[in-house]
């Protein structure tokens, strides 16, 4: 049965408002991780620049409400408001699986309903990603009067405890929320916004006051130390909220320590038809220390003897001792013979400060290809934390001194090759290893999902039930694959992003592989999943599995992708799946996560956010869910697709 879909055309919704305006020290890469010296053409400038935070907008039709049972003489109880917008109601109680709460509803006219007797359905479920799961009890009601109902929970004294109520609202009205900037540095103030989004009678997306009315908006921030702060949100033009009275609300908080901050925006109001609504959006925001800064206004390049056309561009920096490596990017610009600006190339990759400098590998053939000459400069320089992709130092422009060119090639004679885009290939790359292999890689908080018997010349990568950033995950894949001279990858979920990260930034056996498809993935949330932020909010109260992972959020994925080269993306072949759509029944992969994901989805990854621009989309299949234990079979158990991936895999 066709259900809710995001009201935006893709994600995010196009806003009429322009955004106003980023954990700890960077961790050092393993000693055997040899970074690539990345570069690309000016046509990629826009894709490689830091993203606008609006691109990571959370669109929510649901609300996550804390439940804290209060013990009394006769047992434990809790009461909360429950708006019914369209006569139907679906909600989940998330918490201890042995809570044993009795559920009752009181309607706007005083009508009393006991869930055990009147619910259309009630079933046990879970909410989460892979091994990070929270027990859930689902309830569905039909033919209810519109208006504000009361939810009453009761239990014995032993059932007193914490949980959450997750309510699904009508898909026609969403809360749209985003951060006002990406400078998530300790000591910075960060704003969060809230506005309504809907579809008008002509099918056009509308936002702000035209989509309804927010009557009350609140921002709750939980810091790494568990401290909770609550802020009122305003539409007065003074809180990062655009113009006063435009329907966009804002609030600002200051981060005083490094670590993950979980921010929940919750609104109460009316939709454009006058129905009462309740919505929330959950943001997982890592804040990092200022571990590096720029130490000058001029960069200079020196000749690198690794190849006849290679240079190293040195940017002056001041870095903390043992600061480790960073992800960094900059654009190289020059002039033409008439003195006009000429874009030359972007440079970047994983770089480590040494002796007060941060060195970018650069091939002077890019200068010849652009037909550029002095004066040169770097533009849009940014240095990022390698795990969270938060900018820790930046400069819009910096003068650049280049030595006299050694190449005499004319622009039309330059053919872009591997050395220009990745830097010199290490002479001993996998030299001590033998043979070839197909690596079967699992995802976040998971392990051993692929049926190894369906793949040949294959080995299963196992990092069971762990929480890794893309960079940490990539390093472990590289180490595991070091036993073979070359390898390709078949990956599930986050494993696909981690494999692409490895190929993008580090030399490995992936660079020796031959065959049709270097990296193949199924169910990877390349553009993030809403579940990551909600799980972080749940974890504040009773802990969730493997812990929080900002790379899997919309904002984290957006920041990561703004640094993945197009030539690397082109080596990825990916698949998406969703539940089987049946006309006579309400369809889902996971009943609880279905409340917060937009169709089509696989219980974890929405089809729209499983897309990797620039990669090869191998299609979407129905009747397959993200993992085992969902309604339809797990996507990684599809024998036909596994056979196709096996026969086409590079090794």
C-alpha cells in the first residue's frame, strides 16, 4: 500500500531563505596508510566545496517525546498529549522490553479507549540500525476524532522508568530543521532552525508561515557530559531565524566542550487546515577542538623529486603536538595573459602537519592545462577533522608562489592521468602481498552478513558490532586487505561508504584490482539516515548499542561527500531496496522506523538518501529489507544479485 513520502522533491526541500552563515584532536592514521595526493579539474570546484547546511535539512513528520514514569502509591504513571490530525494514529513506545505499561487514550470529547481492547493493531518491534536496537511496542488506531488526545501509561511500581513516545503525524505537514552553519568548534555558538513545510493545492512545496503556524518551538541540547539545556525558539529575526514573522524559528547555543552534542527541536502548532500538530527533529552535532590554525598569509610550492612534474604546496600552520592528520582542500587559481582569473585545479586529501607546514601534492601539468600564469593563489582553503569533517581552519584566499614550470606542454597536449588526480603510486604498493581477493564488508554495528558461500575467491571482513567513523572503518578494511596484492569490495550499509573513503584517500589493494566493478554496495546511506540522530537522542537516556555515529546523519554525510572526488565515485556500483508494496495491507520493513523514514525505504536507508551522485546506480528492488529480522528478507541474502556482483567484481 502506498504510504507517506517526503513532501520535498528529493532532499532537501528548497528553501527561500539563505542560511546565515563546526571531537577532540584529530586521530593519527595508521603508519601503513599512505595518503593519495588528490587533485581534480575546476569543473569539480562546486562539488568539493563545504556544503550549505540547508542541504542537510531534516524533514520530519513525527515527534519523539520523552517518557518518564512517575512512581506513586498505586504504581507508576505518565500522561502526555497526542494530536490526531487525520483520523488515524500510529505511535511506538520505545524503552525497556519488560516495561509492561498499560496504554489508554482519552479523546477531545472525553471518550475513553483502552489500547488492549480498541487498537487496530499492537505488535512488538524494535527501533534502530543493525545491532543498535531499542525495544518498541507499536500501536495503530483508525477512525479517531481529530484533535488533541491524551495518552495515559500505567504500570506497577517496578515498571517506573524512562522511555520515549514516537508519534507519526500526517505526511502532508513536515517540520524542516537545519543548523545555521558548520563551524562546530568548541567555543562557537550554533543556531538551529525550525519551520513548517507542506504542499499547496497546486502540488507546490511551501514553507514557513504558508505551511501552517508554529505556536511554540523549543530546542533541547544534551552535551557530551550529559548536561541538558533548553532554549525557547523565536521568529523575531534575532536568533538566526531569517526575517521576523516569516515562520522560521531559531535558537542559539554555545558549545563549551568537545564531543557529540544531541540537539532536539520540537514544535507545537497548527497545520494549514487548522489541525493541531506536534513534530520534532533530532540533530547529532560533533564539536571539535581548534587543534590547528593558519600561521601565515602566503603559501609556497617546492619541487618534489618523486616525479618530473610534481610539486608540494606548503601552507603555513600552527598545530597542536601530535595533532595527527586532517582532510584538507583548496582551489588553485592563476591569471591568463590578459590578467583575468583562471581556475587551475583543486588539491586535497589526508594531510599531516610537519615543521609548521601542511603539504599538498600538486602536478604542474594542471597549470599547463589551464593555460595559467602568475600571480597564483589558493582559494576556499579548508582544513577539516578527518573523522567528523568539521572545518577547524580556513581561508578564503591565500597568495601562492609557484616555481618556474618545468613542463613545456601546451594546454591541449595535457591528458589527465592517475598521477595528476591521485599523486605518485607507491613503488611498493602491496608488494609483500600475493594473490587477489573479494572482500565482503558489513556495516555499522554489524558483522558477518554476507553468505560467503555465494562468492568466490572471497573473504569476510569482520569488525563485529563496532562503531567506526568512515576514516577509522576505511583503515581497518585496508589492514584486512593487506594480505592480498589486490582486492575488490562487496559492501553492506556503512561498509560501502567506508570502502569509497578508502579508495578516495589512501593507497591500497583496491588500486591494484582488475575487473568490471571495483566497489559494489547494497543499502548504503550515502546521504545519511534520519535514524542516526534519533538513536543519539535515545542514547542520552538509556544507551543504544554501539553508540552515536555522526557520519551517518544527513549533515555528516553531506560534509563527507563534499570531498569525495568524482573519479572515485565512478568506481562504485550500488543497489537500493525497499519493502514489497501490497495494496491490501500497510507495508513496511520495520514498523517502528517506518514512522520516521520516507518511502520507499528498507527499514534503515531511504531510497532517495541511498543515492551516490556520480556513481553507477544498478537499480532498486522491492521485497528486500535492510537486515535480518525485518518483514521482508534481508537485502544481502538475495542470491541472484549476489551472483551478479560476484561475477562482475574486481579482485
